């Protein structure tokens, strides 16, 4: 019976499931680390201008008093090799002023 309902649902018009005005309600959620992720990518592009960023990972955030660190791992493809770069962005938690950015290359 469930399969039959699924098959029927596949052939119903979208208006059957959407509100009468046929608009879909969607909420875009921007994660709190988004601006730091953009900064990590921009700074990495500047540091490695001949490499292409092919993957991005937000590792997490650490806070200690007034200082926070957003941690990322980017995977880059250079002319001769692929490699990872761990990027830590340290900043003042209250003012968002960047204290320092560190990079550490890795082969995995």
C-alpha cells in the first residue's frame, strides 16, 4: 500500500503539496563561521596563488576567554601535487579583530 501511495504522489502536481499560491517556503541558514570560511579561502588563495581549492571543511571553533579560533582544512590542487592546508584564524571574540592566521600543510 505504501508503494502505491508513493507512486500516486509522484504524479500529483506540485500545487497539491505547496500552499495555494504555489510558493515554496525555504529558509536559507548561513552558518556563523561563514565569514571566517571566506577569509580562510581568500587568504589561502593569496598564499598559494598557483593552486586551486578543490575541497573545504570547517573543523570547528575553540574559545578561550576573549580569544576564539575557527579551524578549517582546505584541499588544494597545485601544478604538481595535491595537498591539504589546515588554517586556524585566531580572533577577538568580542570585536572579531583578527589576531593571527596560521597555515600547516599536510599530505592527507
